[in-house]
């Protein structure tokens, strides 16, 4: 029982990385843009968060001068700005210059991973980052050892932010007029254009917003999940690809992503809790990826109408080409 | 009594003036239309400009980082690749092989992201033979066996996603991507099992006996180059002159047309991916037998760059060779510059290559589309001449 509580707690903590990434990616895919640059964008988000921490610590003469909440707010802000900037490159190339989305995405991933590895070495200092990571953790303070508080209340602020963003995104896409327009842009841009929706503006806006959300996943992994210890070597890229897969596995539904991310997170952490030998743990490493493949196949086989991707996903829109 | 003109003026004053207001709000600055023909020279000039722009940005970045004359950075970038010209040739050859291996699938519009994993398992299988079976057979037989098992492993890893794509129409991009990570985890596991020292890395296999190493032809860098040349010739012939290549390209153009002329799309899909996997397997063998003599995740590291190379060259093998050379030149040049000028880590190279790709991908727009200033655009930019082909 105790084990189960720890597994669930860990699964939620790990899943948050995927949740940010996949909700951000879902927002972009709803606008018809399959962004394979998400791993790179998450790296930029991590770098932005690190930049925020560095900025706060560099300008604080003593610890009291910059309170904990300032670290959190500034790094969230810069994480979103950096990630959006990367998203802007993608948006300009795919929307304005109508380039192939997959190719731009791959280039952006190469770029983003390089940018993070290169610049993170310049601003990283383990003491500053480890100290700052304390501000990101344990939003509700010491919550005791009951199973409920352990599983649901022992996390950092970004975990709750991720869940709130996922629920809000779901409601926004389904219930609001702008959300309806957004879906129209992703399903059939020519029709959306005919009723007066500004396709480029929608695509730009939601690629930038989606990128900002994805970027927080990188920040979360660096500052909360690993306590600021792995900034320069964080394998954010691999998590980014899992996030992209999670979008399809959860059928473009952000609320479902919450549970999907916990499942993926659980698969990632569970090997540490099972009675496995060291070599079996190594073999277990491939299970999350196998499960992802199985989910991809099963979803295709179910083949329901509301499980399908936005109809014009991956295509660029050119008004004179009808 | 007001005159008619006064009345009109009054009405205009009360109501917003529709034609002016709407044109100011709606008419864009540029008019974009499809470009049907563009001379080769002009297209080449546009691509050259994009390369130049990428270099300028790199220079600016370098200046911001270390405050030195940008021309010193360029000098180092152009000096770097020639310091070790054989390594650059080998890297070019390897990148080109990767790119050639993804071509058949991409011609079919099958987004095969799995070249990394396919090469990696090919290399893994060959290393397995090298490590355990070389004592029991003559060297030539061991090398042949390595080639065969590497090809089989590559083909298996490529065919699995193809079968599911053909059978259930699964998303091949993510499927092949996940296969990459499965390959990496498989390598991690087997290296752990094979390596008795517990270091988690295999080290150079048969460092002393050289059993299973492909004998040097001239020097150790020649084999990848030869393989790359052979593959280029083969792929050029296969894609342009063979029936199989034609069928794959037709499936890529239109699945319905292919079905209409009686092509078995599923069969073509699986066969084409098997070829992709075969080429990856051969490349894996080259890594094991002549390049790395060991297996680790870095073996598959060129796969994504190779996709970009293949796409930029329009999947045309000889042009791919040029693009691969350019990308390798840029990578090794910036790596050299970043260490000789103390720009920080060599990750500077992946930033430069990323910027290069952004510019070249972006420049395709100006080749495919014609951009002209609209009447309003001319007003805004104060251009009076009729020439608006802003590039």
C-alpha cells in the first residue's frame, strides 16, 4: 500500500513533464500545426526558466532581497517567453513561409537542444539552482503522511498549474467561440477563411500559446522534478517526443492527457519499485515506448470519428490554392 | 439649400468612409502567388543568399559571445574542416548514407523518423557477432555474417512500422520515433549484459586482435566513402529507372492513382521500408566494422539531420551528396571555431546548423511563390517602380 502511494505520487510528478508538453502540442495541433519542434521548444523553456533563476540570483545581494515567489514568477515568465520565441520561428516558417511542418519541426528540435546545452552551461551553478528549486516544490508546505495529502497535495506549484491549464484548455476549445473558430481553422481552413476567420492570426496566436505551455514542461523538469541538479544534461528532448506521442494517445483531449500523463509517468518510474534485477530494470526501460506504440495501434483500430486528428493537420494553408 | 456636393460631404463626414477604411484594414502589403517556373540560376542565387544570411547570423552570435572580429570566426569556420579532411569526408559519407536510407520511404510520403534506430540495431547485431563469434570462424566469414545480421536487424526494425501502417494505418512518424527509443533501450540492456566490467559501456571491441574489423582500404576512412558512393549510384538508379522505385514514388504522389493502376499499395509500402531498413543495416555494419567498433546511442545520432538533408535536396541523391558535404563542413567548421576561439561548448555547432536549416527551409518559399507588393504595400514602402519581386 505504501508502495502504491509512492508510485502514484511519483507518477504524477513525472507525468507533469509530459502533461505540459502534450497540452501545448494539442493546442497547436487544433490549429492544424503538427509541431515536431516540441522537444526543442521544451528545451528552450527549460533554458528560459534557468535564465529567470540566474537573473533573480544575480540581482539579489542577499537571500532576503528576492523572495521565493519572485524566483518562481520570473522563471515561469522567462520560460514562456523563450519557448514562445522558439515557437515564433516555427510559426513564421510554417504559416507565413508555408514550409513543410515536419521538416521545420526537426530543425527546431536540433536548434533548441543545441541552444539549451550551449547556454545552460554559461548560467548554471549548482548551489543557486538547488536552492532555488526549493521555491518550486511543496506548494502546500508540509502536508503530513496521509495517503490523500501525499498523493494530491505534496507537489510543487507547477503540477497544479499543469492540471489547471489542461482543464482550462479543454473547456476553452469546446465551449468558447474562439475555441470553435480554432477548431475550424484546424479542420478546414478554407471554410474558416470564407466565414471571415483570420487564419494566420489564429495559427500564430495558438502556436505561440501552445509553445509557451510546452516550454513550462522543460522548466518543471529542471527546477522541480530534478531539484535543479541536471540543468545542463537534462534529457528534455526524449520527454518532448513522449509528449508528442501522448497527444495522439489521448486523442487530442487535454483532460484525458492528465490521466495519460500519469500513466506514462508511472511507466517511467515504476521499474524502481518492482522487484527486478539491475539488468531487468534496463530491459524495462523500453516498456513506456512499447506501450505508446500499442496505444497508437489500438486507437487506430477503434477508429471512432471523434478520436481522429484535425482534418488539415500538417498542411499549410494557401488561400489561392483550392 | 445645400448643394449636392455639400450633402455628400456631410454624409461622408457622418459615416466612416467604407472604401478607404476597408482597404486600409484589409489589403495586405504583399501579394503572394504560386511560382510556376523559376530559372535554376535564380533558385540557386536565392539558396546562396539564405546560406549567406545564416553565416551572418552565426557571425553576429559569435561576436556577441566573445567580442571578436566576425571575420576571424569565418576564417576559423573555413579553416576547421581542412584540419582533418579525412574525418570530414567520412562524416559526410555517413550523413549521406543516412539520408539515402530514408529516401525510398520519403518518396512514398512515409515519414520514416526511425533511421537512427534502424542503424543502431544493425550496429548492435554486428557488434554482437564481432564480440562473441569471431573466435569460431575465419575473419572473412565473420565480416560477412556481421553484414548479414546487421541487414536483418535493420530490416526488421523498419518493416514493423510499415506492416502496422499498411494494416491499420497507424501514424508512422510517432511509431518510428518510438522504435528509435526502443533501439536505444535495447542497446543499453544488451551492453549491460555483455559488458562484464559493469561500466555500462562496451569500449572498443577486439581492440588488440582486430577480429571482425573490416581491413583498411588505403586508410580506415575510405570504406564509408566507398559505401556512400555505391549507395548514391544505387539509389539514383533505383528511384529513377526501376519499376519498384516508380511504384514507391507513385504511391507517394497519390495512393488512389496507384490503386487505380493496379499497384498493391500495402506490398509496396512494406517492400520500400524493407529497402530503407536494408540500407540502414548496411550503414550499421559500416559503423561496427570500420567506424566506431563499438555500439552506443551516438551511432544513430545523424538520423534527424539526414532527413533534413534529404528533404532540402529534393530527395535527389547527387544533390544530397552536396548538401551533406555542406552541412558537415558547417558542423566541423563551427566545432573547430568554437573550440579554437573559446566560444564555449561545441554545441555551438548544432545552433549554427539549426540556423542554417531555418534559412534554407525558409528560402524555399521565395522559390515556390512569387511575392509582389500590392498597391498599399508600394505606398507604405514608398516604391514607385513596377518591379516588386522582393526577394
